[in-house]
């Protein structure tokens, strides 16, 4: 059971991303005491420090983060210098379209429209600066709201969101080829 909880804790650290996760959140989600959470965290920290791993656990102001080890910075810098494709994946395009038309929108709302998990697409769009956090929804759990950035407008050659093509409804024909090229063109 401890190995399963330790694995779940590691996963929670990963999916919490840059926001990190508090001891109380860990305990509540795993349904264990804070003492057990601390014990599991210390085990994971020990594992990361004593096995040749590229990750480490960092605590800052009571929030725990899974992060890369600083001794591997040269590799990270090299990766960032490598040219990468400027094309967006189909999943990213779908996610971006939902965000730009429904903003501000939560990840759950995005996934309801897409019908699949959108974590990777959302992270990719955040990293590219096409979307950003627009606050939190005033509901249970206070989920993050996402919206587009000025970088989104620049990337697609728009002056404002009003330049977006109007979405078709049941009475309207499909988007014109020019409108489709806005998202799917070169």
C-alpha cells in the first residue's frame, strides 16, 4: 500500500505542475494523515537524491514541487536552443479553438467539449504563450480559468477576438475555406 501511495504522491506532484501542492492537499487527496504524507515525501526525496534521477522535490513556502535537478542545466539549455516545430498539433488546435471561443474557460470545460484529457495540449499552449491563466472560477475547487493572450492574436494575425470567424450553428453553412485557413493553414 505504501508503494502505491508513494507512486500516487509522485503523480500528484507531477500533475500539480508549477502551482505545486501543499501538504494538506496531498493528505486530503490521498486520504492519509499529514504525518504519513510527510513520511512519504521524505521517502520520495530520499529516492530522488540517492538514485541517479533527473528530478527532485523542492519545497517552497509550504508548497511541494517536482522539478529538474540543477546539475543537468546544460542539457535543458541545449534542448531549449534546438529549433522546434512551430506547428501546433491537432489536439492543441482543438484546445485553442475551444479556449478562444469560450474564454474564460476551465480545463474541465475544455475536456467536456473535446471528450478527452487536454493536459498536454493546455501545457503546450501555455508554454508557447498562446493562452494564459485568467484567474479562478468562483465555484467548488476554484479551477483555473484560461484565455488567449496578445501572442495568440499576433500568431494568427488578428487585431482582436472580434476578427475570429463566427462559429456556424445548425442554420449556418460550414466555415469558408478562408476561415478554416485561419487555424489550419500554414
